[in-house]
C-alpha cells in the first residue's frame, strides 16, 4: 500500500510538471489573441466632411454696453473638396462673406484658411476662417465657433450631394 501511494504521488507530480507550463501557455495565448468582435472605435476612420452643404449661418453677438444679444443669419452654401478646398456662396451680401481657401480637419476640429480674408483691418462681414468644432452624422453638418466671450458662430448645414 505504501509503495502504491508513492507511485501515485510520483505519477501525479510528473503530470503536474507537464500540465503547469501547458496551462500557462494556453492562458498567455488566449490573452494575446485579438478579439475581432470587440475591436473598439477606429479613430482613423471618421466621416470626412466632403461635398456640398446648404443651410443657415447664425452669428450671435453680445453687446457689452446694453448686455443684449444681436443675432444675424444668412442662408449659405459650403462646398468642401480635397482637390479645390472650400468655397462659401449663397446669401453673402450683408452678414457672411463669400470666400474660398484651403481647409483641414481631424475627428473633432476643422480649420479654414480663407484666401479672401483682409490682410489689414477688421472685415465687415463674417469670414469662414480659423478653427471650429464640428459634428457630422451623414446628412447634418454643424460647425460652431466662438470669438472671445461675446461672439459665437453656428453653421447648421445639410448635405445636398
């Protein structure tokens, strides 16, 4: 009986010696295998704001003297293209300037470099120039920006092509 116990213990030790590294290897391999079902968001694959968009531009200005808000709106068209840059057309007579230039974007911001922005003085009409936050969900393209604490810009646009 004592000999049988020793033989069983020796066999069990030998099995453990082989099973321990094998189980450790299986745990490591299982932890390193990429799970394609739960890959997470791909930050390099966001919807690019390209095409023709039309909609309403709104400028809200807080008058520092009266503390009242002045609102001005215009219907504009914005064309964004990788080959020609951007162009603003539409109701560009009073509130918003017609302009064009280059642009760049990442997942959250879009920057416009307006080729028509005056080199001296302050422009009479609003130009689409500088860095703005944006959201794009297929058809709806919203661009928002501020200038200090008394001026805000919003472009509520819809894709037309």
